[in-house]
C-alpha cells in the first residue's frame, strides 16, 4: 500500500528516467492534496503496467494518471477514483493508455473521466475494453477527446453524467462495439445552461461507416 499527502504528492512518479518501466500489481495507492497524482509519468518512452490496482486521489486538480509525455500505460482489472474540483480520472496529452475490465469514477465539478488532449507532437490515444466510466460532478464529462485526441471504447461500456435540472447533458451508451467505424466530433458541447441557451454555440456530428 502506498499513501502520500500534500500538495503535488504522487503515489508513483518518474523523474529523469526516459525509457524506464513500471510494473505494479495487487496494490492500493492513496494520495491527497492539491495537484496530487496516483501515477505521474513526466517523460516520454516510459511503459507502465498496472494489474489489480486500486488508486484513489482526493484533492482539487488531482488525477489518477497524469501523462504529458509520449509514454504507454496499461491498466487491467483495476479501480481508479478521484474526488475534487477538476480532478480528472486519466489525463494524457501525448501518450497511449489502455484499459481492460477497469472502472473509473470521478466526483467533483469538471472532473472528467477520460481526457485525451493533443498538446504536443504525438496523438494521445485511450483504448478501453469492458471498462466503465462514471462521473458525478457538475459539468463532468465521461470521455473527452480534444484537439485531435482519440478515445475508443469496446464492448459493454457506458458513461453516466449527473447534472442539475437546468442543464442539458449528453448520455452515451453502447452495447457492442464503438470503434473506428463510429466517430463523434464536437466543437462545443460540454454542457448547456437551459436558461440562456442562446449564448451557447457549438456543433455536434456523428458518422457511422457501414
């Protein structure tokens, strides 16, 4: 069991080890504090494998996984949970994340579940199989693919959102396969306040290739 407390505390972090490897199994990780992380991979070329891990963070802007570089992380049979403002479940900006039989839960305003935003050269990719994402905070989105980031979910997956009555929410669930054949793109569609909807602009498109 790993327990850390304090601002920018991390359960596991890589520092100046490009090309390193991390293997974790049957482990509990608990972090609390502003900008805390369960697993932080700051450099590219790192490969991390986590099996049967339970990682929970408590703090604003905290996340279970923070990965700005082009690394690879694989989770299987795990539970990932965050609590706090803008506490993302998984935050990748350039790397690849794979999930199998894993549950991601977030609690807090704007605490998105899976977040892939292309900020650098490589495209961040999230692939999830038999994985469940649940967000319970205001404005929290289950899956976010931003600026060219990619998120794919396969098999029995669902994302759930909880928002106040005066908000519009998009619920997406799939039985079967959501893959390269099915694509959703949005210019803006995080949430809409129904009382001043005229001020909300954006577009949503969905395509399916048979």
